[in-house]
C-alpha cells in the first residue's frame, strides 16, 4: 500500500477512536451529586440511591453533597453554575425546577435553559389528610363547609411556597373556596398540630403521610396522583373526588447545560439501567413511589410541561416563598 495512503488511514482510525475513548473515560474522577435539601426526605433518598448505583456501575464514586438553603434555591443554583463537564449533577424535582420559577420573581437560574435532564426515576403523590375528629368526612364535605363558612377551616403546610402549600392553594382556588393557611417550619410541627386537632387539614407526600394514615391518627380524604395510590387503594384521587387537579412530585437527575454529549450519553445509559432494574423498582414501589424510567427527551418533555404549567399557576395564585 502507498505509504501516504497508509498514513491517512491510520490518522482516520485514530480520529475515530478518540470520541470512543473519551466516552469510555467518563467519569474520569468522582462525581458530586448535589441534593438541595438536608439529609432525609425525598431529595436525599433519591440522590443516595442513584449515587450508590451509578458509582457501582461506572467504577467512580458518586458522592452526595447536601447543600440546603432558601428552600432548594442554594443547592440548585450551585449546580446550575457548576462546570458543565458531567462531574457535578443535581437531584431535581418538581419543587426546585417547576415551582421555584413561580415563587421567586428573580430566580438566579432558568430551569429549562440551565439544566439538561439525565432522567426521571420516581414520582410521589400527595395525600390530603384531615384531623381524625373533623366532622367533614370527604373532600366534598370539606368544600361544602368552606363555602358555608369561608375562612373557618384551616390547612397546614411545611412553609410558604412549599409543595404542600402550592397544591392546597391550587385545590381551594379550583373549588372556589377560602380556607386559612397556617405555615410551619417543616412538616413535623404541622403533623403535631394536625394530630393535636389545632389545624384541620394537611397535604403531605403520600409515603410520609402513610405512617399516620395507617395508624389511624388522621383520615385520608384524597390523593393527588393521576391514579389511586396502591398504599391506600380505597382513597379517591382528587379528580374522583370532584376536583380537576393532579400533581405528582417527580425526582430525577440533571446535569448543567452544555455538558459534553459523550458524558450525557454515558450518564443516560447507566441511569436507564438503574431505573429499569427490578430491585430498584421494587424498592421505590415499597416506599410508596411510582417507578419511572424516563431518559433524555422523554424526561425533558415531562419537565418542560410541568415547568410551564406550575410556574404559571403559582404566579396566578400569588404564592410566595418564606
């Protein structure tokens, strides 16, 4: 063979091998997974599950870094401004990516422009609970009483602008009724007053609410998902109860925008394997979640839809964060 032709072929082969080598090299070091909330709760459990599984699959440690502050604002903004090399990731949810744009008039990040979804792993519904001795036995009863006595019934939340607050405010607006909002610093004090009969109603993530519902210390009126929750099959959805509303809080993994395509491809490949693993799906279902396996474009479509819908709705409700 002509030496010049041999040299050109060798150069072409080397050029073709470089992208593959780069793809195989990612991740080149440890990856930090930013959880924008303190340890415990949905963000943290999803982050630690993904970190453990992805670290095992790639041979590099995925290290959870809890960066709480201003709700979910501090950690999310930190991830948005991180180097887009695939070695910093964010646990994203409907709260920090879809609700925050409506809560903060000067949000320092853009949920759609600044993040690229790796995938969505799980979603959780909320359960509307009433104190066990509330005379209203159903959601229809609650709405009827609220219409007859505006402002008399009260509902708790884990704070102004929390998911519990936004969902409840949207429900009462849709029903055309007025209830008194009682914000707390977290869910625990809200439960204390609900169980003590000092507040009438409380929305919380279904897996957390399950403990009190199963113990009989509160009464479940409705769940916010599109379908009934298998944990409480006798509890109707909001739509079944007559309210044209649904919300499921999804959790997934996101990378800063402009992360290299080869890094995104590897992350999505491994994420898809984790999300599809039978033992992972069983673990999520046992915890009260609906397992998802939405990667890339499929995840992006869900995120875009919820960002556009919920940020607009939050602004229309006039809800503001603490």
